[in-house]
C-alpha cells in the first residue's frame, strides 16, 4: 500500500476545515495522566507541545502549574481551543508565528519547522502525542534534529507513538517503532520505555484497513547524564 510521504501544512489545514480530526481526543490522554509525574518536569517549568491541535492535554498541563507552549499550523485549531474553554485569547505576531495566549496556554500558529525562531530557553518539558506520528520519515528526521538542536540541555520529555506494519496502511498516523525513536533521539537524550501495549482491538479503523498488529509505546526522554 502506498503511504502518504509528505503531509504539509495545506494538508492539515484542509483536514481542520473539513472537520476531519479523528485524532482529537475528548479527554486527557491517559498516558499523559499516568506517566507525566515520572517525566520529572519541575513545578512551574514550561512545556512544549508540538502539533497540539486543540487538545485538552494543554489544559491539563496548565492545571499542573506548567506554562504551556503549543505549536500548531491551523489557526482554526487554535481558535477552537480557546473557544471551547470560554477564553478570548490575546493574539500577537512573533516572527513567523501568530501567538494565541490565554489561561496559561500559548499556541504558536505557524510551521513547526520554524520552531527555532521562538525563544525556547525556558522550556523544561516536552510532550509529543501527535507530532511524530503525523510526520513522514524524512520529516521526522528533520523534526527530531530541530528539537535536539534547539531545546535546552535540561529539557525532559514524553513521547507517545504507534508501531504497526507500515505497508498495511497508509499514514498519517505513521508507524514510529521504538527503534526509530531511539535512532532519532538517542544521541541527545537518555531513553526509557515506560509502556507498551497491544491496542489493535481498540482501533476499529486499523482493523478495517487490514492492519494485523498495532502497539502503543510511551518513551521517556531524559537529559544526558
């Protein structure tokens, strides 16, 4: 089966405009709730959430005392996030990004590959539930290199990814097996797997597509020793 090799900003913006946002969860991601404390981000430390959409994970992190910086290509997604929480965000321009802010959450609307244009010096934590699996292989390499180069050395993170036979279903979401996470981040972070589980039966869309194996895996990224 042919995979979608390079989803770009126009692709994702079109998905938002058509309401094709099946990845959006109506509850806080259970992996975030279960494992965030183990990540060890200090109280008050800012958290980066790339390709955040309008996830309520942002609100959960803010409720834990973390200033939250999301990055999202869709202005519609950012506006919907604040609207669903009854907030009227302030909006300002910062380099290539429109910055929407309110309620302890700031969403930078623009291209995630311009991330280096933002001041990330205060970022203590990193949470990725939807970014890595949304990017094609060549994009993942560039994305991970950008994070490794721009995040402070003390940043620690949590990555949630999927592992399935990529030839059985076109992405996104793409398969990003543990060994690829290690290849992308292992030279920069200390990695430890916190959780793996067979989730095929809970994902009927994958079953219908003929996928024979689907695993969730959750990885902790720690600062280098």
